[in-house]
C-alpha cells in the first residue's frame, strides 16, 4: 500500500461496510446502491465551469482538480460511490506515450502503433513507470477519499471510491488506429494478421492497466472496474482467444495487494464491464470478478441466466431514458430493479455512460427512485 493499511478508507472510513462494496461482494443491502459511469463530467454545469481552461489531460493530472470533479456528482446526486475522475489513456501518458484528448473526438496518438516494429518498441517501456510516475494520481485519490470521508460523516454512511482503467483491447484499439474508430478494423485485422504482435501488445497493456488500477487501490480506492468499451465489436471466438487472457491479467496487480484484516473483507471487489457484450457475458464473467456490468441491450434476468447467480450484476438503464418523461423512466427503473433480483445482488447503474446533454435533475431523480424502491 502507498498509504499505511490503517489509513486506507477500507479501514479508516469503514468503506468495506458500504452499501456498494457489500453489494459487489454478494450481499443485498435493504437499499439498492446506485452510481453512474461518467457521472463526473460534462453533464454538470459545475464541471463545465471548472474545466473552462486547460486540457482534459491537465485536469486528470492535477490532483486538486481531479478530486473536486470526482466529488461533484456525489454532492449533487447523492450517489452511493464516487468513480475516480480520470481517463483510460492516462497510464499511457504517464509512461511517455504521446497522446492528447481532442474535444469532440477523444484520444489521439501522434505515433500510432501501425507496424509490428512499432509494437516491439512500445512494449519495451516498463509498465512499472505508471506507479513510479503516478504521484499526481495517488495524491488525487488521497484528496478524494479524505473529502469522501467528510461527506460520509454528513450522511451517516460510508462512501467508497471506485478506481478504474481501460481494458487491453480498448487501449490497443486506440493505439493501433491512432485514435477513435467506428469499426476498430485495425485492431481486428492485427489479431489475425500478426497474432504474435497482438499478443505482445495486449500482454504489455494488461500490465500497464494493472499498474494503474493498483496505484488507485493502494492510494485509497475501495473497488476497481475494468472498462472494455469496444469488446462487443469482436466475434466471440476472437474475444476468447485474443482478448480475454489479457483482461484477466489486468486484475493481477490488484489481487496481489494485501487487504487489511481490519477492513472486514477478504478481497477488494472487482467489476468487469463492456459495451455490446451480450454474446460474451459468460466469458467476461469467467475471469474471477465479483460483479459484471451489463449494458442496456439485455435484461438483467436474462444476463443472470447466461452467467449464473454467483455474480453481482451492475446496470443497466438505457442512457436515452434520462431524456424521457419521469413516469416513463421510473417505470423502466422499477423493471430493472425487479429483473436485478435474479442475480445474487444488484448495483444500479446506466447501461453505458451519462450523456453530456443529460439534465442533472433527471440523474438525481433516478437516484431517488432507486433509493426509494423496495422489493415487493
């Protein structure tokens, strides 16, 4: 641990007993916990005011700014957890990969890994540099958990911080393309054209991602989520052979961390999420995680049928329903909460991220509806 075990929020702030952590590990709190992917960001006017100057990367790497942005949705919406404000390409920037986050487009790399030689040079970079150069990330996590402790005291319940990182396939798709892509053809082509280069790249990225997750957990995060935004673009056979092993390895660095006995839990909860992954849910669930994020395309009771009831499910309101009339949205929320009863436990979330055009009032309304619901 970067901070002493006794100072980790799992112990010092009792986040191991929070509704979120308990649900991720299989308990069913009386009140269903709720948080949102991309809850910190462009949908909030206070975020836009804070981010009026400087780049996205600057915001991610400035501890005070990243911490304040992380806390904004907790204060406004009353969610049960904070998700650390960062970006999946931050660990790549930390180790010296030249990348910028262009407004309206996303991550853009000045030198894509377009050839096996490019990949061979990149994988020589030591993934341990993520933690060695990640002081600003650790400091932001420490600041955030301190502020969460104050918020927890005011609410009378512990509020955990979720750490996150991008999965190797999603990072590789950006790296070989040089930026965002609609079909991720460059990555899909490389899988078949040069399996050895692809394996070297994704194995390396699994260690980069693992270092970034471990950095956040060591500094105070109480759970960790792996985002595989583009996994649904693959054939199931290709996902199993060329992607799943590196996704599994991404959690190794977190699993290697010692969890203080005083935390009251025997391991840190791990969540695996992907978009358009209905046909590979069972594969995603197979890597030893505690919870599986389900996007909005498949009902939670059907997801449980596919993966079994030994996992917590997270999700899965269609983000488009944030724009629907309240009575329509609430009806769907109740359907999702009922469908979530098929799983061992349920954490309410969207089936993808909060859209930037969403009304903050609608987001807060979802939280109230979820918190007010009780199983009949």
